[in-house]
C-alpha cells in the first residue's frame, strides 16, 4: 500500500516512524514533511491546504491511504473534496469530513453537541456581537475565573482564562467587536472554570467501531511549573498515573460511547482520530475540548506505546472493520521533551544548524527542521525536536528524554526540565 501523510510536525514524523515499520507499507510520502521524515519517506513540496495539489500528488504517486495530520485541511473540507471527485473515490482517508470536523472547528457546535448528548462538560453560553450587551452583563454574575473561548480555529490561542470581571469583559469586547482572532472570534463561548487535573484520551473510529489509544498528558506552558505563555506543547507523558482503570472506564462510558453515538445520530460517519481533552474533577471526567486529529506532542508518546501494526489498524479504520483487529498496548512509559527555538512562542530565529540530533537510547522526532544549502539539518520552526524516552519506569523515561534534550545542540535552544516530574510526585 502507498501511503501519504499530510503535515510537517513531530506528530507526522511519529506517524512516519511507526508506518515505516509496517510490512504493509510499500511507498511512504509526507507532504510537506521535515528533515526527519526525509529519512523514512519521500517528502513532497505540497501544501496540505491546496486540495487540488494534494489530489494531483495522490493520483501521480498511486496513493491508497492518506493520513491527515493537522486540523486545518479537515475543517476546510479535504475529505468532502476527495469524496466529490470520481477519480479520487477509491482513496482511503483517515480524518473526518467537514461535518465531523466541526467538533474542533466550532466550539459552539461542540458545546451544543455535548449538551444534546449528555456528555459531561463545563456549563456554558455562547454570545455574538448582536448579544454583546447581554454577554457583558452575564459575565457580571459569573463566578471567577471565567473561561472565554473563540468559536473557531485560533491556532491554540483562542482560550482566555480571565481572573477578573474587567479582563473577561475586555476579552469579550476584543473578540466580538475588536476582531481579535478574526472570524474565529465572531462567537464567544463563556464557560465555567473547572478545577482538576488534565489529560487527553485518543479514539480511533471507523464510523461504527472504535479503539481507545493510550492516554497522555501534555505540558502546554512555555515555562517550568506551568508558567508563562501557552505553546503548542512542550512535552508529553503516557500513561498518566491519575487515569486509573476506573477513571478510564468512566471516560469510555460517559464520554467515548455517547460521543460516537451522537455523531451517528447527527448522520456523521466519523472515520479518523478523536482527541478528547479532559479534566479529571474528583475522579469524574469532563470534556474540555475535542480535536479531530492526533495531538502534537502527544502522538510522540502514544504511537511508541502501540505494539500492533499501525497500517493494519488504519486500513481497517478506513474499511470499517476495526472490530476485527487487535490493538496491543505496551505497559512501558513514554516521555517526550520538546526542544524549541529561543523566543518561542513569540518571535524566534530559524536556520540554526542542529548538532548531535542522532542519539541512541531515545527516538528523536523532528518538528520544525529542514535542510540548508549544505544539506545540514537546521531549525525551521518554534518547536524543533521531540525527544522520546521509553522505559519500564517513569523516572527512567524522563531521564532518557531529558538527557537527549540536554545533548542536542543548536543556538538558542530551550526546553523544560520538569516534564513528567509532577507525575513522579503525584499523590491522590
Ligand atoms: P484549549 O485550547 O481548549 O485546549 O484550552 C486551552 C487550555 O485552557 C486547556 O488545556 C485548559 O488548561 C484550559 N481550559 C480550557 N477550558 C477550561 C475550563 N472550562 N476550565 C479550566 N480550564 C480550562
Ligand atoms: N498538544 C495539543 C494539541 O495538539 O492540540
């Protein structure tokens, strides 16, 4: 089978790494890919938001299966585009259609969906510019802190946690009147603040059947002890100690099953990954958000724990026969530390030569990397490399991951030294 992965981050390198191990993968392509995927696959200089160009590439390279890594093309309707073209009908796609992608593409949609199907989530209300005055006065009676979310895709920046009423009202005006986040902020979801510990659960759905993948915890803030600006993710750990089997059973019964049943009731045949961001509030799961793809850097700890052949799982997903395939999960612990460019998530420089990026004892996933004119590997983004350590204990996995993050060198590198330490110390 010829396989194409769309995307260029650590997530896509992790997919390429796992798929390249499969005897069922003939030729592997990544578009556009990075310096890491170039080791395992053929990188193609195609933008994943240019559906015509993706279609041409798929036909030219006789691709059978496409894995859509990021949310943007899914929310933009790449699956619907393929379905409408008779010459592309045979191509199997891992990712939902536009209707299914609303779970991530519109917070208002996903909140209504959860309310309709009784899925536990923070209480919320949605406001638009027409209901601004009502919204501002609603905030006055809301308990602090107040969570405000831009409805649409805002590159991970659309969530504001306001500690004061004045901040909340300003944030609401910024979005509804000031045009902050553009169209994505035309609707604002105001939400109750949940106190608990966060983790994510990943589901692979073929539209009828599902498999629950290993859970993970990520570290979103740039600074140690979860301080400073939000980022795409500075590290991740799987498994998560506070997600015991009792809690995960509740997630399956109260969240996963009603989510998939709800999608079916809405007439959505959901084929692909669902990433469920959860808050564990006193051992009860609440959904913070859905994403319609895998997480980054969560994929860099989830896929290394899947022992089964990924191509078999994905082919069954596309065919609707997931119930016939077994998925084996390793009991080992995986920890990834993301090494970033100095200045990220604000401005940072690119083009720094990366030394010592081939390391023993860890799996090095490339994110923002490329080649310079001398074919040296150089930095090409904020998040540069994800160092995944795998071991029998959390302590050893952390140690391997951190040692690799320490060893790799490029000008201005930065990483968090505390990935996983909260879990080592965790007590109920
Ligand atoms: P999101 O972009 O939806 O992942 O939200 C970013 C972060 O905001 C989440 O990872 C949580 O840490 C936090 N967050 C979002 N919604 C809530 C909520 N209702 N209560 C507490 N924290 C929240
Ligand atoms: N690491 C969070 C995400 O992929 O959305």
